[in-house]
C-alpha cells in the first residue's frame, strides 16, 4: 500500500512486564535491551522516604521509578515487537501493577538474592493472576551467593517448571536470553494440547 510501511503492519506487538522489588534492577534491564531511548519516570530519593523506603543492601540507590519504565525491542525475524513495561518497585506504588498488567502476555520477575525476602510479593502477584513469567536472579557485580536451585527452593514457586535464570541486568545478552526464555514459555502455553 502506498504511503505505508508494510513491514510495520505485519509486526505483532507483545506486552511484557519487568517486575520485582525495590532496587532489583528493573530500570537497568529495560535500558540494557531497549532499541529506543527508554521512557523513565525516576525521581530522586529524598528525606521524605526515610523510614518508608528500606535501603538496606542498596544504600547507594539515589533514584526510584515512580510510575513505570518503557522500552521497545523489535524481533524482526519473528515479526514481533516487544513492549517492555518496568513496574515501580516500592510497595506504595504497587497499586499500579494491576493497571500495567492489562494486555500483558508475560513477565520477567527480577530477584536480588541479597534481599530475597523482597521478591515474594512479585512472585505471588503473577502466580495469583496466572500470568506466565520467568525469574531472573540479578547477579550484582558478578556476585551470586546462591545457586539457581537454592533460589528456586527459597521462592517456593508453585510451578516447578518456571524458568529461573542467573543474569546480569546490565548485559544485553543476558536480558535477551531471559526474554527468549519467556517467549518459549508463552509459545508452549499457546500450543494446543494434543487430544488423546
């Protein structure tokens, strides 16, 4: 059709959430893989957050996402465009998660093994809503005190087949691997079950 990019018309949009607790690396993950300059809604942490925001283990953190992060990645071979929505991590902003969930096909749940107890609400959120997800254990500065099996056991995942990947949210290749793992889960769930 004249005036239209026929390649763009054939691309299928897929909405993916990037979720997890406060300070696990969601903004960093979106920045690492997005083909566009990501939209970020970060604000500086201020004295008003003292006593509200628990910075134990992330004392260096100076800003936080207050609405969402947004990035895009085109998988031209597959004819798919991934729209990545990073959720806010602070508990007082979790009310937004249900709104961000609308239309999403899956999620990457980032966890920080230095503060694994902060990961339970994000895992519970997606398990309770039935949205397919993979877990990414973000290895900060290459450190990982636990194995994938230990992290899996600690998270008490309802589905033992939920993929759990060790990754560095700063690494484009690691993030790409996590997204491909999630797409594998989505494709497997979309395939019809053979009749017996």
